[in-house]
């Protein structure tokens, strides 16, 4: 038998001995641990039994205390009701005393009030006399103001009459311009029938005034006409002082005046008679 075989046999025997030793040790530890657990379980069961007995005793004590509390509560409610009755009676007595005191005070104040009322009546009479004097002064002032207001109303009436007169004159001018406008339309039809081409020249700056405004506020009569180079389609800018008003486009042309349509999207204010106009040649 070789040396290696002997070593292997010895190793196997040692391993078996170690295995048997560990197995025995584990079995002994298992038995010891099992006995210990059994002892612990018995102790816990006894502890739980004692706790249950104590809980039962506590429940009995709680019921006894609750019964005593209910009896005490009933007694307290009876005492509170009696106290409330005494308080109500005491309050009625106090109210009666207060009423008597107030009545006595009223009687005393009534005697003093008679004297005070007499003094107040005298003072009130003096105050009324003063207010009457002030009212008379205000009445006189209001009468003067009414006279001034009447004078101002008369002035306004005179101004209104003058305005109506001016409106009548303006209406006459508008009728005259309407006749000229009709004449301009006839002339335009005549020139269109001749099919005469207008010569194209250098652009000119044309200025003028708004002469009249149509009823619809969309048609205006302007002073520049064909003699100053105005043609159909010429656009003018309307302004008043330094304020931009809007734009108009010439629709009909006469020799000394033209009819223009308001360009709605370009308006910033309402056109009035005597507003200035200028074209934009460039």
C-alpha cells in the first residue's frame, strides 16, 4: 500500500470522526434548546393567565366606578337646577330694584328737564331768528343769481339765433355747391365722352380748404379744382393746425372745386368746414 493511500485513509477517518462529533454536538444543542423553549412557553402561559385575571378585576372596578359616577352626576344635576332657580329669583329681584332706581332717576330728571327745556326753547328761538336772517340773505342772493342766469340764457338764445342764421346761409351755400357738383358731373361725362388723355406733368403740391360737407359725412367739397392740377383719384391729407384729421380721395373734378370721398380707414377725427388740405405728390 502506498503512502498516498495511507494518507487518504487517515484523512477519511479523521473526517468521519469530525462529522460524528459535530452531529452529536448538534443533537445535544437541539435537545437543550427544545427544553429551554418549553420552559419559556410555560412561563408565558402563566404570565398571560395572570394578566387576564388582572384585566377581569380592572373591568369590574371600572363598572363600579362608572356606577358611582352616574349617581354623582345625578346629584350634581339636581344641585345645578336648584342653583339656577335661585339665580333666576335673584335676577328678578335685581331687575325690580333697577326699575325702581330708574323710575326715581326719571322723576328727578323730569324736574331738572323742565328747567333745561325752558332754557333750550329760549336758545332755540334765538337760533331760529339767526337762521331766518341767513335764509333771507340766501334768498336775495338766489334772486340775483336767477337774474344773472336769465341774462345768460338770453345771450345763449341770441347766439342760437345767430347759429341758426349761419346754418341757413351754409345750407344755401351747400345748395349752390350741389348745383356746381351736378354741373361738374355733366362736364366730366362730356370730357369722358371725348376720351381726351390728360398730359402727364411733374407733380405739384396742391393746398386748399374744405368748403362743405355732405349729409352723410362721407362726401366733402374742397377748393382745389382742375385749374390747379387736381384729377380724379388725387388723395389729399386733411389737417387742422398741426393736427392730422384724415384723408380724402377726389371723385369728381370741376374747374375751381372738387368732390372727394372720405377714406374711412385713414380717419382720426371728424372733418369740419375750413379744415386745411394738402396732396402728397411724391
